[in-house]
C-alpha cells in the first residue's frame, strides 16, 4: 500500500469519525434544548398557577398513605390483595378541586355499596334456582342491569352528576355477581372491596380538604366576576375606538380584545363543570350551605349573550365600517362613547360587587343615565332616518347604534341577575358614600327605601322599543 493510499484511508476515517461526532453532538444539543424548553414550561406553569404543583404533591401524599396497606403486615393480613382497590380509588378519584374529589368519592362509595348488595342478592337468587339455572339467571341479571344502567346514564341530570357512579355500579355489580359462580366467599369479597374503596375515597377527601384546598365554588365565583370585568374593559375601550377615520389600528390591542372575548364566549362548559362540582362541597369561607350556584350559571349565560353583542361591536370598530354622513356621525359619536363607557363602568362595578360579595348600590345613576341616553339615541336615529334620503350611508351607523342599545339591555339583565344573587346569597351592604349598611337596613322603619337595583322598573329598557330601526 502506497503512502498516498494510506493518507487517503486515514483521511476517510477521520472524516467518518468527525461526522459521527458532529451527529452525536447535534442530537445531544437538541435533547438539551428540549429539556431546557420543558424546564421553562414547567417553571412557567408552576408560577402561573402554584395550585397545580400543590395538587401533584397532594396526590403523592394520598397514594403514599394508602400504600401503607402493603407496607405493614397487619394491614395486609386483613385486606390482602384487595388493598389494591384503595390505590386504584386514589388514582381515579383524586381531582383538582374539593368538589370534584368529593363528588367522585361519594359516587364511587355509594355505587360500590348498592351494587355489592344487589350483586349478593342476585347471586343468592341464582343459587336458589339450582346449578343449572344459576349461570342463566346471573347472565340475565347482568344483561338487565347493564342495559338499564347504561340507558339511565343518558339522562342529562344523571350525566352531569352521577355518570361516574353509574359506571362503577355496572362494573361492581358485574364483578360481584359473576364472581359468585366461582367462589363461595362472595360476602367477604364485597366487604373487602367496599372497605378499601371507602378508605381510598376518604383519604382523597381528607387530603384534598386539609392540604391547601382548592374550592370549585370559589373558582366559579371568581370566573364569573372576571368575565363580567373583561366585558366592562372591552366596552370602555370600544368607546374610544369607534368612528375613527384612521384605517390603521393597534393590532396588539385588537388581539388582546379578541382573546378576552373568546375566553368569555368559551366559558360555558367550564362554568357548568365548576357549578356541578361546587354543589358537592360543604360550607367553606363565605359560601354557606345551599349557596345559589345556579344563579352563577344564569349570570354566565347573560354575560355570554352580552359578549356576542360586544363581539359584533368590536367587529364594526376594527373594520372601520361605521362611516356615514358627517352630521349624523358627529352627533351619534358622542352618545355612543358615553353609553359604551357607562355600560363598561356598570359591568366593572357589578364584577366588583360579586368579587367582594357586597350588594350593588341603589339607586345606580349609571343605569338611569343609560336609559335616558338610549331613548335619546333611538329618537335621534328615527328622526335622522326619516330625514336622510341616503339610507345606505345610514345603515352602518344605525347597525352600530342598534347593537349598542341591545348591549345595554343585556347589561341591565346582568345587573338584575347580580342583584338577585346578592339577595339569595345574602351579600353584605356597603357602608360608604351614603349607601346604607346592614345595621341601617335592619333598624330602618321603612325597608322599601333600601330596595335593591332589581326594583328599578322605571329604567327598564323594552327590547322592542330599543330597536332604532322600528
């Protein structure tokens, strides 16, 4: 082999080794970058909501506690392999909030108890029928309960609150009744399964309540107030943007508005889940027994309907399509800015009342002013529509005004719903700015003078009357 061939072979080896090293280095660099990205996401998640990290620790504590059935021989001697049901119960029952955990725990415990008793009864009837009829009856019982239980799961109220319990009922009944065909210790089997399930569920509930509890009711309360506050901020922002002649807009502000609107519009399922979980929770903090959780759903529904109108208004604002005759635009602009600003202030005030659990003030000058401004705007549009011959130019302005009037109607509906909530939940009264407190209301000889905002029938806006196109 010549010197040149040896040098060429060495060069190829070095090149292969270098390529391999660079390939390995690239893979390591990508892995380190991925690990760094995951670490940053984890840190951000922990900072944004520390409760998620605490929840993870609580699950670990609960699993460690129930695993003592395997660590200590006396406990394992009593329960044996059935102790695994306690571990499984913790895994499937422990949820983020106390209400969800308590609801699942009760569903699992009650379903296991009822299904176990019925399974023993079904097995006893099958034994009485004889060895020939026993498997036939067991199969018939399993078929009937599965069909009936599965059909019941489709009922809306059952689906919302007891779906997990029905699922456990089907599973436990089938296991108990079928196991009776091969074992004579069916009663002991049911007893061990029930006791371990109850121990696991109780462990979850106790840890969930005692260690940094997360209450679904509080989350629902805060979420409803935040949604109303977001709408208030949007309406105040729209009052400064509409009827601008400039085509360029703040894209960052528009994106922020869109995110806020979408979060309100997409909150239905979250609110319903939180309300269902809150119904399971015991008294805690400011939330007493039989707190009106359904009222929060009513307020949330009205808030989403109002958000639909605000979304349409925001679309007109961003499209800059509200140009019309200079005279009418100049006159309407002042009313529009004032009404949207006042609507925003009313919503932010209502959000504050919910958050602090204080009754909204009465009388509310902002709602009265909105009623007056609405009538004035409607009269103005009627007169200008009759005078102006170019209806096509008037249409964008009339559409914006109609949407705003419709928004004011929903603002009033939200105010009435919040007032009803304050009455049902017994919110406290403010003792500031001349607003009577609880002591003044109790000692007053004329309680009607402290009527709530829901009694303002004189400022009620009629839906048909508010339409400027009529």
